C-alpha cells in the first residue's frame, strides 16, 4: 500500500527531519505514528498526503509514485477543517461537491468514481441526523469530528490519514471516537495512519506503532482495538516500554 524508500526531507535552512528513511505499510493495516513534539510526525503525514514532497527519495502508494494529493486518500486534520458558514450536512457533502465540479479527471476524482454511500448515509451512521442543519459553532467537538469523518468517508477512500484528531476532546468522547474509527476502518477495509503524541492513544489504535526519533523503529501491538486490551498486561508493558523509549 505505502512504500517509503530513502526518504530525506528538510525545511529550508534547517537540518533534515528525515534522512534515508524507509517504511512500508500493507493494505488494511492500522498504524500509529508516535513521538515527541518536533520529531516530524505531522510532516510525515503531509508527505503521505501529497501536501509536501521529499527532498530526496520516493513515496509510492499502490505502486504509483506520489507527486500530488491522491484522490483516494482521506486526510482529517486536528481542527476538523469545517466551514463555519456551512451546516453539518453541507460540510459533510463538501468533498462530493468538489468532485462533481472537477469531474472524473483522475486527479481530483478517481476514474469511474461512484460513491458507495451518500452523505445522508454517513450522517445517520455517525449519529449526526439531529444536528445536520446546525452550524459547527452550535455543536460539540465530538460532533465536529464526526462531521469531518463523514465528509471524508463519503469520498470512499482506501487510505485514511489522521493528524491528532482527538487531542482536544474529553476522555470519554475521545475513547468513543477511537472505537468508532477502528470499527469504520474494519467495515470499509481502510488502511489507517494516525499521528498522536499520546502513548495511550497509539496503543489503543495502532496494531503497529512507528516511534519517530533519531532512530525510528516499529513496535508490534496485535491486540489494538480489542475490548479488554486497555486492561491487559500486554498493554501496560507496551506503555512502559514506549514511555521509556520516548524519555531516552
């Protein structure tokens, strides 16, 4: 699904954030990218989204070199990205409106694109029917995030990229949306890559965890998403290991 080979990236007049970085993600996997502030988590996500480009090296998705934003990749950012003057229903349908405008050009819209479910389906699926005619300022943070998810899933993506999407939510809402995200990824056969600075969230969501620091490495977490995982010995041991690795 994702193949990153010899990636080097730096912002102007700064030392490289990535240098000779290699990484592979298989279709259907759920990955959490974990690390301290400034380690390059969001930069890597934007590279995968085609919003930034390597200084050297190659990023391929589905065997094609990434040279622009990919129409089958969905990106959900931290502040939701909702239009304040549009209703929940209008925000959820915005991506489909954009695709209708461009047509099936293969750049903004995949060839032969037919959405699997319409906007109304996703509003109902995500429990937004009762607030569909309200504006973002009139709904809760959790409902705003659900609206952003509805807008993205309406486009039938195969890759979901999320940048600390739950960091501003209360603990209960955050946990509910974590479970919802994993459930939707299973139902829609999505590959998930989520950026987080929270060890707990990385273990809850990522069956594989990429820890970014001076020596990036991968930690296996095969029980992520299972009901009792948070209360297990494996969860506590992995938490302590990741905490120790981040502190060192």
